[in-house]
């Protein structure tokens, strides 16, 4: 017996485990950890599941997901599982996908640049896992659309518009109409048209459109200015298409007509914009946010039509809904245009002292930024069926 132990000891020194074998063992452990976390998540123990995955370095997440996706690919091809592989059901995989998304959201809430980068990695992993599920299982509801919407809205909230475009727009074209997703796709193009900013351009370190580069080139070339106008026109057309599709799919939706009115104003269709806004303001179920924005947009259209008194009335109505800075500044500018300097100064002073009031216009370009919480709730419920 002693001789056998000695032989094993000598062999282990002479032939240590290879780096590949050690790495594989680590990956297998990571896969096991993800399986345990997904099971906890599916059982409703969200906090424990998130904590378990947060303890893993992001590289281990990536390697484990690669192994899991390779397993699913083999199974989809009808190949027998490798001995020792974890049997991933579609529901557990869906749980892992939603869980990776939640871990990413937790990292994002830290607000640091490294946290945002980590969040993006987790969201990408979650999307990869979910796509594997969707490819293998035909969904009977809108869950794939909700999934893409959740990821895209997170990118919008970080002002990563190009990333949001790459996630949302293909989903809008490929999936059955899902109104919040269609509105988000329209918002992307509406935002691109505002800069102007093409999806092919890069973002800077903060995810902001590279406006400085664009403006420099535009100042050097009349051709660049014409190209920018064409880009703006194209994005406004795309935005209009998505918002009209959303309105056709759900006439009761409020976001699509509100944003369509803004787009039509920028396209010069003032009469249509006024009609959309008037109809919207007649609805009883409008939120204070929507009423404020609709009245703000209506005032802008009236100014474009040189109806300054009507514009002042619309801005006053917006201020009565919510005393926020954008409406106060718009009213100050309106008073200045009408030649009333003292009134303009009074509204400007009120605008400067209204910093404590959240202004819906500040977050307008970030789309439906209030939706992710409900989306995560829906994803959790689906994962636990």
C-alpha cells in the first residue's frame, strides 16, 4: 500500500495536471455555479442568486456561457450529451439569461465606468443565452420582444444609442408587433435625427454621439452638410414608420402619438402635429408627464406657425401642469419674441430657481426609461413558470 501511494506521489510530481485540464476544471465549476444560481433564481431567491454570480469574475461568466451554449448547440444537432454535462432545461436557461441581466443591472447602478462596462458584458451574455432558448423553443407570448426591449432600454438609459439601435431595430423588423418595442425603435431614430447622428458613427467614452467630429467635418464641406440633412431626413422617416406601426397595433397607446407629433413637427407637418396633440390631450388617462410634454410640443408648433399668443397659452398650460425648467424657458423666449422684456426676465428667473423639479424633457431622448422595472418583473415570472 505504501509503495502504491509513493508511486502515485512520484507520478503526480513528474506529470502535473496540464494548464488545459486545470482551466477546464475551473470552467466546469463556473458552469456549476451558474446552474445553482439559476435554480435559486427560479425558486424566487433573487438576492442569493445575484450574490452568487456577483462573486464570479466576468471572465468566468463568459467562459461558462460559452460552454453552456456549446452544449445547447450539440443537443440541438441531435448529439448525445458529454458525460458530466449539466442538463439545462429551457426554463433554467431562461432563468440564467434573466439573472445575468439582473446582475448587469446591479453593476450598472454603481454608476462607475467599470460598473457600466461590466453591466454591458452581463447583458450581452444574458442576451446570448436567451437567444439560444428562443432558437430551441417557440415562444407563445411576447417574451422575446420583452427581452430585447429590456436590454435596449438599458442601453438607452446609458445614452449608448448605437448599441441600443443594434439590439432594438432588428428585433422590431423580425418580431410580431409589440408596442413598447416599436416605440423604443422609433425613439432611437428620433434621437439620431436630433443630433444629427448616424448609427454608423462611433460613441465617445461616455456613450455620447461623436458630435465634435461630425461638426468639424460639416464645417469643412458643404457636401457633409447635405449628407447630414439626408441622414436626419432618413431617421425621421424611420421614426415616423415605427410610431405609426405602434399606433396601428394599439390605438390606446399614448407614447407613440406623443412622439409622432414631435417627429411630424420636425418634418414640417405642423397641422398634423397639432391634430395629434389635440387628440392626445383629450384623453382622460394621460399622465402628468405626457400632458406636460404634449402642451410643450403644442407651444413649439404654434411658435413655428408664428402664433405667439397661442404658443404662450400652451406654455402656460404646460407650466400649470408641471413647473419645470424647459417650459419656463420656452415661455421666457416667447415673451421676448413678443417684445415683453420684463415678462421674459420674470420667467427666466423662475426657470433658474426651478432646479429641484424633474423635467420630463431632460430624459425624453432616453425613451421609456421607466419601464425596465416592470420588464424585469415579467421576465422573472416567465423564468419561474
